[in-house]
C-alpha cells in the first residue's frame, strides 16, 4: 500500500463500505458523491491495491451463544518464535485473533467462549498446553464498542482533488447492483 495516496472520495467510499459492505453502488452514489461507474472503478482499484481485502459480516457473538470475551496476554519461551506461536494459537477453536505485541508479554489472544467452563477448557487444554507458552494472563471484556474505520488523522489522505481514473474496466467478483 506504501506509495499509494487515497483521496477524499476513496476515504468516503472506504468509510461507507466499512459501515455496510452490502450497499449497492446506487446507494454509495449518495454517500460518496461519485457516479456509479466511478465507484465501480475505485472499488476495483482499491481491491487491486490490497486496501480492500474482502467483505464480511459482523456477527453478534452473544446472539449465537458466545457470551464470554477475553483478551489473554501470553508469554513464551525464548526458543519459540513469537510469530510461530501466534499462528499456532490462532488455530485453536475459540481464538478469534492472535497478535504479536511489544511489552512484557509476547502475544495477545482474543477469545470467545459460550461460558467460563468452555473458556477454562480452552485455556487449560489448549493455550496453556501449547509448547512454548510459559505464562498467561486473562482479561475479561465487560463491554465493547467498535469503529471499523480508522480516524482521519491516522490515514494518509492527500486532500487533493481526485485524479483521473483509467477508462479500462475490470469485471468485479461481486455483483453490487
């Protein structure tokens, strides 16, 4: 992504898609203030640049019975690479994200479980039983808020007028209407 500048229209488009990726191009026209075809070209370009990596649904974990969410700090043996251990732990059922981090711990895991018994089983039989794990520290989430789009200050935006797009078109993998 380095070297590619995003303009105000790209940022509007990304924000709109992060709020609801099922919006049709017709609906996006109202938000982004570009034509249907310009939106299609921009989406294709953002996909090709790797800015848009895919489209997914936000699932209410409580609605499907996963009511325990925890962040687990993990320390490792020095002989086990953090990236290897992180990738291994990410494959355990219930681990939804694994991060290599700086600081006292080496990794953070985000875990979902239906109850404390399931969480304890995952920790005792999965995380703590994994070769290379030395200590863990669990922090339970009481409430959460999300913002799926970074704030403007953290994203490089040129602020310039949009550059002219190529007239070639590419068939998209998903129909957007």
